[in-house]
C-alpha cells in the first residue's frame, strides 16, 4: 500500500492532504500508511513442516512534513491534540502529477496526531522550517483510481502564506534574559496511544493516553546568561524548586520581517535542571552555555499561518469517523508573569471539515 505508484509521479507532481473531504493544503513530503499482517508459525506437525498463517492487520503511521500554508482546521487539529482533546480525522494523502491531477490516493480513517516535531531553531541558519506530523490511523485503504468530485485539479490556496526560516524565532521566559538565545534544539511532542481490540473486527481502535512533553535545550551567549545562572543556583543547587519557582514562557516563530508571529507555543511550568558550557557552539571569542529545561505543558497557536477557508474536493468518506466525547484537559489557571500568557484558550467548537489548499510551487521549492 505505497503512497506513490512510481518515482516519476513524485518528481513531477506534489503531495496534498485532505481532511474530512476537504483540501488541507500541500505538504513537502508524505510517507507510510501501508498495511501488513503478523505472520504466526504453527506447531510443527508430523510432516515436519512449519505451517504459517497471518493474524491481525497493522497499519503503518503516516508521516508528513508541512510548513506555514496549511489550513486553519489542520492547525486546529494540532492544537486540539496538545490540549488533550480526542480529535480523530478521516482523510487522504494524495500524490499528484505535473497537472495537479491525482495519481495516487491513500485514504486513512480515525487518524490521531501522535507526534508533532519542531526543527532546530538556529539564528545562523537559512534553512526552511518544517513541522513533522505523525498520524496514527486505525485503518487505511489504497485507492487505485483516485479522482476529485467534479473533476479538475486540486484547488490552489486562498492566500499566500508567510515564509518560515529557522533563524526567525523569539523565546521569552518570565524573569530571564533570552535576547541572546542563539539556538534551540529540535524537539518532539508525542501523544501515546494504545491499541484496543474491538470484538469481531480485525482492526484495533487506537485510544490516546498521556501526552509526552519534551525538554527544551537552549544555547545562548555566556555574557547574557546571568539570569539563567541565578535561576540554576536557586532552583537546582539551593533546592528552591517548588511550583512557585517554575516559569512560563512563549516560543514564537516569526515571519521574515521579525514582527509578525506565524506559530506560537505557550510553555507552562518550565524548570531548569542543567546548565553547562557548550564548547561545541563556541564561535570566535563568543563563549556559549547550554541550558536544559523541563516543561509540563505546551499549547499551539497558528492563527497567523492558516491559508484561509478550504474548498471541497471530494465527497465525504463512506467510512465516517467514530464520534466520541472529547476528553479535554484545560490549561492550568496560572497567573502568568508580565508579558507572558499562561496558555492559549482551548477550542470552543469541534474541528470543522473546511480547509484550504496550499501553494504547490512553494511546497516543492525546497525539494529540488
């Protein structure tokens, strides 16, 4: 069940994603989604031949890379995952030819976002930024004759999205001087899931459990690290590490003008646990230190990145997603220090299946 039928179609066309029958935009890459079964050897018989049979079907996770031109509801899906809401989606990964016509279509059902990865942010980098999203489906189906409702090519986006460069970021932590932060290591937020057998069916229901929030590794100039040293001395060495000593902050991805915010991560309950010299990041006479912080909660906001309202490109799937009550965990109601929000507001309405498409030329720019 490959996503692409041949290499030529991948090079000539692009990758698109569809959610609940509506275009969600163009992505840089897509992989996974194949189906396989476990092979079970049977007890050896009198003929001394080990007979075999297959057991339950398993479906591979789907991994996509995207930028800033996805749709509002796509980003809302990410935000709902970080708010511990049960947000399942039906959708499809589409490979198009050089005329934007569908060449391959891999449909997925009851998909959950199980990983959101941010790239390394480096003030000296000119690399394009990409989010890596992993989707865990309950079932996939390969469509050998893909087509869109009404024919035609995948619609283009409503508006142009801002460009994301890995050097354009801003970190703010209450009470700390973050003006000379030069680098933040890549990090991944993971949603753990368990497979639950559902009676006579061979498929397994995927049930989300806890959210795994990563640590942050920050590199900054030693000359501007006094506030970090003071916090480390008090929090780690002196042992004043209660929740009242933890800090809140934000990590913002900025547009090229360094003013507009594309993505914002709200960071709640930060605590420093390591601070050391970073000899590998020394640049000339500039000495750097590396601070490592734990974080309990992260909330995602992409209100400035979405490319508008989408266009319906396919009829609703014949296998509707199972509807279940959302399980949400509201952000901890902290009074954040001045200038730092405690958390973005949880989604007030369910994810709506209306999404736009992405500019294919921008999506493929960095693949050549």
